[in-house]
């Protein structure tokens, strides 16, 4: 018996060591996991402290965007409170009721009426607190406004067309608005589902074929704001951008006057050559008011393309080099775009570029 007891001692010691090693490895794994979580949280915090983003939804300028931002902060505050309470309670339970030894059995709890009532009523209170301002905001945004101007927006693959019915102006990829005035948008699509979104001015609104969706925007200060399609619409969805240029009333009126003015026949022989090439190669797809035969509707209007800040729906800045690159090989810039390679020679491209940039 003594020999049996003595022989079992090493086995028990080995078992104890194995259990200790297992417990130590578990603690090490838990510490590693916690470290990864902390690193992830720190990384998210650092990235959130980046510089001012041109499409920052939390830096709203438009009246609609401001109301939506107020609602966002209300919901975020409740979500943060729930997160802190749940995670705090979870950590408290993990440490307060943790297993302190291998032979310890945690205390068993079977039902707690007060606690069950509390965690049933708490979500109800939170949901009601979120629902009331949400419904109020929905009705506030849906009410009719005294509209001063209407704009028809048509989404194409992959560019934007802007029509001003009351002003007789049609442009593309660059929307001009007067500051402080309520503008009503009629959103339509020429092909697939798109989504009209200017983060600093208003929330997203779907642009659906065969349907007109309304959107109202009022901008409180002048500036240039970036917008884009927010609905996956094809291979160049990410490159379906546009700019919103908000101007003082006098500047906006001047812009409208310039847009209404047809282009004049060029006097420079080099410009004449460029206009003839555009007339022959581009007029079937593009409109240029004042250029005979240039009445195409397939692509964006080119009437005042020289006055726009970007080309190819925001892909490139509107410079001579970029415009030549776009004309030379559109598929290299924006693969899948309907703009074909016209097969122009370098001499023809160098004649076309100055002419198009002169259309302001």
C-alpha cells in the first residue's frame, strides 16, 4: 500500500503541473486576445483623428444634412450608452464570478424577477427615446418648402446630367446652386439604379429607372462640395463623381447667363481645325450649342466643358494634358465607359484640346 501511494505521488504531481500549465496557457491566450482588441481599438481611434475629409458627413453644411446629423448624434449617444453598460456589466461578471481554483464550483442563480423586468423595460425605453426624434425628423424633412428652383438630375453609366427647366440650362457632372435658397431635385435614371449623395449637404437618395424621386437641399454657405453615386451600378461605380458649386446669387446668375450663351465660331485657324474635327467626330454623341450638327444626347453636353473643373465625371482635373489623355484612350482612363476611342492622330488631338477648353 505504501509503495502504491508513493508511486501515485509523481502522477498526481504531473497532473497538477499539467492543469497549471493549461490554466496558464488559457490566461496567456486571453491576454493575447485582449491585447489584439486594444490594438484594434487604438487603430480605429487614430484613424478617426484624421484631417478634415471633403466628404465628412459629420461636418454638415446643408439644412437637410444638419437635421440628419442631429438625429445621428441622438442615436449614437444611446448606442454608446448601451455599449458601455453592456460591456461594463460583462467585464464585472467575468472578474467578479471568475473561477478562482480548479475545484471551485461557481454559485448558481436560478431566476431574478426584478432583473428580468429591468432588462425588458430598458430596451423599450431606449427604443421609444430613439423613435420619437426619428419620426419627428422624418415629418420635418418631408414637409413642403418654398422652393425657389428646380433641378432635374439624370444618372447615367457613369456620369450625371443636370437640367434646370426654369432656366434653360443643361450641364454635366458639375452642379451649381445659389446659396441660401431651397432647391427641389427630381432624381431619375437613364439605365440602372444609382444613388445621389452629397455627404455634407443631404443624405442618400436612390435614383431608379422609371421613377422620379424627390430631394430638397438648402445650402447655408458658399463652397465646393463633393458628391458621388452611392449605389453599386457597374464597373465604374466608384468613378461616378460630381461636384456641387454653391455660389452667391450674383455669381450664380452670371453662371446661368454664361451657360445660356451658345459658343461662337472660332476666328483662329487652329481653333477652326479643332471645331471641324469635333463637329465630325463628336457631334453624334455630344451637344454643343452654336456648333452646327452637334446635337447628340448619348454623352454629356460639351457646350461649356472648358469651364468645368473636372472631366470624365470627376476622374481627372480638367487640364490640357488630362483632356488629351481622355480623348486619346478613354478606356485607359475609365474602362467600360461608353466613350469610344475615336482613333484621332496626335495632331488632331492637339487641335481638339484647345478648342474644347475654350468653350467656357
